[in-house]
C-alpha cells in the first residue's frame, strides 16, 4: 500500500509542504500517552474546506473535547484519499471525511470503519454557466471537482446521474480543480462549465451570474455524506477515547443550531473557511444550519451509505461487492444513544 508521502507527492508542492509541516510539528500528538496524562492528545484529520466538518471544529474550538479529556487538534489534509492514508499510517487517529474515500479504501482492503454520520443529506448544489439551460447542454463540457474520489466528485456523479447524463457516453470531462473557492473561480473564468458546491457558496455563485441546475440537498433519496472514521483496530484498542471524541462532536452538533451561539459559530466558519465578508459569513452560517438540520442523532443509516456506494460504482467498479455493512461500526453511537447522552445534549440545542 502506498504511504501517505507517496500520495502527497501527487499534490501541489505547496500543499505537500504544508501537510508535511503539520505532521512534523504535531507528530507527538499521535503518540500514546500514559494513563496519568490528561487530557490525551489526539490528531484529527478533515478532508475538505466545507462546512460539514463544523461540529468537529466546534468540539475543538469550544473546548468540548477537553471537557471529555482530549486535547484534540484538527488538521486539513486536502483530500479524502490523503485523509484515509493518514489514518492507515497512524499519522491521524480519527477523521471527519466523506463516504466515498472511505469506501474506496475499504474496498481495497483497508481496516477503516465509519463510526458516526454527521450529515444525512448530500450537501451540494450543481452550478453551471447561465448559457447552459438544460441538462443536454452539458454534453461535451467540463465539470470541476476537488480530487478524484472526493465528496465533490461523488456529488458531481450523482448530479449527472439525476440529470440523465453519463460522462463517458456524453463526453463530459471530470477535472480536478481544487477546493470550492478555486472551483468558483474556475467557473467564472470559463475554465470549467459546472461544479458541485456547498450551499454556502450559493449566494456568491448567484451574484456572479451562475445558475443552479440541481439542488441535491432537497433529494428524497437517503445519503450519508460526512462521517467520522477511524481504523477498526484503533477503535477496538481505544474505546474510551473514541467515546470521548464522539461526545465532544455531539456537543458540537448541539451547540451549532442554538441562536445564542450564532456569533461563535460564525467566527469558526469564517476562520476555517477563510471567509472575509459579512455577507459570505452569513450565507455560510445559514446553509450550515440547514444541512445539519436532519442530524438529530449522528448515527449511520445503512441505506444512506449504500446509496453512496452505488453512486461510486461508475467510477470504481471494484466496489461492486462492497456492502454498507462492510464499512460501519455503529456500536459506539448506539451506546451513546442508549445512555441518553445524545438526547440530553440535543436538548441544549434550542
């Protein structure tokens, strides 16, 4: 199996240096600590600059993880595949990522498991140039994603399927462009013709004259997008740590929708997503509340996982034998739910 270093080599030199510096500077965070040391240090990876990771960011920034005995530091890796490799290499112990890269890794034999589900919808809208008025106009055009196998890639595939298009048949090029700001810029300059974007970018896209062709957040089909992932062996050997991390994440989910916390949530979104204008922060805040609204319990519905796997088959036929149950370990969330912790935490959300 390729090491994380070999995967990172395929990224830009700047991203490579940034991630390497993080690994070097924070490498001590993933070392085992003795029972007397508290809180336990933990390195958490997240795969994209998208608001679906907000509950984890809040767990860190609001001190919820520390409340449960963890000194957690979250690090942006740049892609879901790098995030999966960071888990397998032990360079991160837990990740907030998407189903696609996790399924791809498990399909290739990786010892990873989805422990919780943070976003129970597909949190993307499909935006195009205004001259593209109907799905057929996308034939022969270019669709931007962040990286192959990422959440944005899967969202683009789902969008094209729902629009009755097939990239191979209709000669639609899927192009790696980068994170959402880069994809919006590529749309505006005409470098690409369409992309799946977080609804938080909707106002910016609309103001720039782009057109939303499909809103996947409104789909009736169940999807599970952002998930908490760890290696099965690490979860098995560190059950208390996993439970503590999930408690802190649940606290973040409960903190998010409370109107009294609006200023704190906006501050986290602005810093993590590099937003600069009050208008962009407000739009991102509103959309973040909306895409988290269905997550009353961060469980792992198998139907949502299976639909994501099915959507991936077109780009990775090797996953044909993979089933949702092969990816999940629901024991931790089930224990938290049975204990009443999640119910009590969510009472604080309103």
